[in-house]
C-alpha cells in the first residue's frame, strides 16, 4: 500500500511514544526509518520498527537513554550508549565530534552498548551537508564468510563516506557483503531462487535456495578485496569501541539480547575553500556525463538514485507491504487498547 | 634472476645517491621499493626506480626536499611535499601525526605536491606495529571507469588499514581497481589475452586485448560498490589535500610532469588494552581456522601471504626480471662513468 510520508512518520513516532520513548527520541528514530523508506532502502525502513519495540519491551533497548560520553583525549570521544536507541546515541556523539572537529581539525567517536543505528548515509549526509567530511563504520552480527571460508564470521560491516559538494553533498553508503540478508529473506518470502554466488548453506556449499542461505553465510562483495575491507572494519571498530567481534556479536537482529556491536564516526574539518568545493562538484558532474556503456542509460554518482527516490516519494508517498503497515497500526492500537484497559481498572 | 635482498637494497640506494639523493632519503626510498619486492608486489618494487631517477633528472622530483608541514589545526597537518620523494615526505608527515595522535587521540595529514608513495601497506604497518590505527589513502592518474561508464575518470585509489594485533599487526592494502595496470602491461609484454571483464578499450568496449586495454580503462573492483569507494577516496583526498581530480591528475606514471595527486593519512591512538589486542588476535586466528571451501586449501588474513613471502625472500633472495636488474646496474654504472669522465677532465 501507498502511505503519505508524513502519515508514516506520525504513526512511527506514535508507536515509539506509546512504548515509552521520549518525544525527541521518537522523532529521531522515526526520521531515520522514514528517510530509509524515502530513499528506497526498505530493509532499513519501517519494517525494523516492530523489532525495536520488542527490544524496548524486553529491556534490551532503553528509549530514554542519552548515552554517557567522555572525551578520553581531546580528539577521541568514547560513548557508552547505555542500551539507548541507536540513532539517538549516535547523533549525540556525532554532533559532539562535529563541533570538536571545527576546533581541532578532526575527531573520532567510538560507541558501544548502543542499538542498531540503521542507514549510515543518514549520518554521513548530516556532516557533509554542514561542510565537513564524515567516515562512518558499524559492525553487525556475523553473516559474511571469509573469502575462501565456509562459515559466517564477519558482520555485513558497512561504511559511509560524506564529502561536501554542490548542490548536494556526496554520500556513499554500502555494506561489505555482496547482498543484504534482507534480500535473501525477501527471496525466501517469495520462494524465489537466488544466484549461486550470493551465499553458502550451513555446510559451506554454494546454494540457490534462500532458506538454506538464511542458515548459512553471505559472500563478501568483490571477492578477496571486499573480504579484506569487511574484516578491517570489524577490527577497526572493535579496537576503538571495545565492541564484540565476529560470532560473538549479538543484538542487531534478535529482540532479546543486549546489543554489543560498535559504531565509529570520524569527522574532519578540511576548511574547504569555495574553489575546492566547486571543483569537487564539477568533477562529479563530469563523472555523471561519462558516456554510458551498452546496457546503461547513464552513469550515476552514489546518492543520485536515493535522492531522486526521496523527491518522488515525498509527494507520491512510500510503498509499504500491507503486513508492515498493519503491524504498525496494531502496535499503536494494541497499546491504545492496553492503556484503555489500564484506565478502566 | 635471483638477487640477495641486501645486494638489491645497496644497489637501489647507490643509484639514488648517485642521482643526488641524500643518504637518509635514498635509504627510505630504497627500503619502500625493496619491501614491495620482498612481499611479492613487483609492480611497486624496483621496476619503479628508473622512473624515479628520470623524474629526478627532469626536475619534477627533488630528492633533497623534506616537505613543508604546517598544523593548520591541532589535529590537521597540511604538508606541501615540495616535489620531494613520496616516501620521504609521507613518512615525515606520518610520524608527526603519530606523535600528535598520542597526545590528542587522532590526527590527519593531507599531503600534496609530493611524488608516488608506493605500497600503502608500508605506512599502515609502521603505525599498527607501534600500537596505533592507520587509515591511508592516495590518488593516482585516472585509469578506472565509473560503473557503467566508458572512460577512465577515477584513479586506482588504494586504501590501507592497519590495526595492532599479535604477533603481527593486521594490515590490508588494496587498490579500488579490479586489477593493477601493471598486470595489464604484464599480459601485453607476454602477448597474453586478458579476461573480458577486466577492462574496456578506448571506445569503451570490453576487450581481451591488453594493448587495447592500455589505451582504455580498467574496471572498478566489486562493480558498483568498488566504484563508489574509489570515487569517495578521490573526493576525500582532493577535499583534504587540495590535489587534482580525475583526468587532471598527472605525474604518477610519466616522468616529465609535476605530480599533483594527493595522499591522506589518519592515525588514531585507541589506548588498546592488552585484553583487547588479545581478542583481536584470537579473532584473526579463528578466521584463519575457518574451514575452507572446495578449491581453497586455507583461509588467509590480509597480510599473511606477503609476510610469508617476505620471510622466504629474505633468505632466498628476490626474483627480478633481467632487464630490471640490468637497468639498475646501468643507472649505477653510467653515472659512475660520467663521474670518472668528470674527474679525468
């Protein structure tokens, strides 16, 4: 079904508020999920909300927590997320290091004990739009096999990079897995086969059966190089945030375990001169104007497609599976009902 | 031919000294090239030396330059390389930010007007071995086509990441191109066809002819994701270092143009506790022990193979094409001769 963006935003905020989330925190979390929907990343969108609510109910996410941050060095912020909502904790740390970077040129935030932070582009864009450079990393449960290995031992470990440009900042955001686990679930739901190079089954054999892949491991993107990157991010984040590694990571997919992955943000204030920003933008336009090869209608720059999607969906509305919308309505309604019952007693 | 490592190091140092390079600078440059040979990266090894000498002769590389560095912020070091030798300039900046990172947690160096810095692993390993985390970036002449595009518009833009571990630091170093241009030259020299997905010819058509590929463009690794990374690094480096972009970059392959690419180093001092370093190392060993899939004898961690190669070649010697060794002997001899003639006059 098609839902106007503002209606979806309001429902998401309401669901969160009904489950004990302070208004500003509910707005931040809802905005992150809605922005993912607008940009066409349904896997990071509203379908995540029921899981967040379950985690709040189960006490492994504390919607009121604001995180405890400490400057262990003038340029190094350590953040204990206190089991708070991912974007609430991350945004606070990010804004702190953004301000510090303006003073000293660069700063890093290492976050642990926080929940899933969703689409990294949301953070990178915020910084790049403010004229700074952002590098964002996050780890996840082990879903990816090492290059040449049979078992899932590495997170889907995304990276996002934001660089100021005009009229829009440059933002790239990608997982180091070949595909998202959400895509494999999607194929399973529709009983569609997956290409044999996407994943291994739990015995470490290539499979075209999405159900078998769900119990197995996803391939890294780009063979040995993507594996090297994903592994490097796993180590980098854990070394800085003190977060768990590989198969010890939990709480990013389930609804009962304390989340022990880590997030790392680096913000650099380059004092970009007008001239430089213009050059970056001219170069990006030159790349867009590169003649396409056969089979491509145009060359795009990372972020172009999600920006176009956002513009379109802001007016046309977002497309949601009926079940997702139904579940959100139920989460709002059931809670209403409970409250009514509570009032009646 | 097989040459003992020390003999190769001495000859390289001698060649550089005979062409006006101060002893400490000659040792740094020779060490970088020799380490590439020892680790099995011939494309970044001694075959680069004749080009470096030509650049010195042509005045586009100044072997005496030490670079002019300036802390524009407490955590941001800007380095004007003064046309110096790449590793001489880079090492100086790297050591400055390493020390600063110990004080304030993180620091960045942005280098321009410097020559080719070679294998990035050399820098990342130095920092990781000292207990810090390194992120290294460098740009190059445009050799890679955008995903879906016909023309070379992006450098091979490598990244290296170093993280402390035991007994060896973790070091990964990779270009964002699918293959090195050196590999295509190698196929051309041996008149061997290349796989059709490696490169496009100058008309933007896939080619199996390495000669046609030399005039065309290499594919990014990992399709759209590798393209996004390479492009992000191109922008990141240029935004920070003020270096040239895309097809404007020159001086990394030729011997006559001032080099206008950029290099960026980020060093983070995480105060890694013994416990954390042990956990990183245990995790890396668990990855190495992951059962291999059919066709693989073992899972390796980035750096394992080059470390094994180094150990072997330190005793067995390095393998060099006759022409490369001959050219180095000539560069040493011809200069000797010139000097003798000079003395006789």
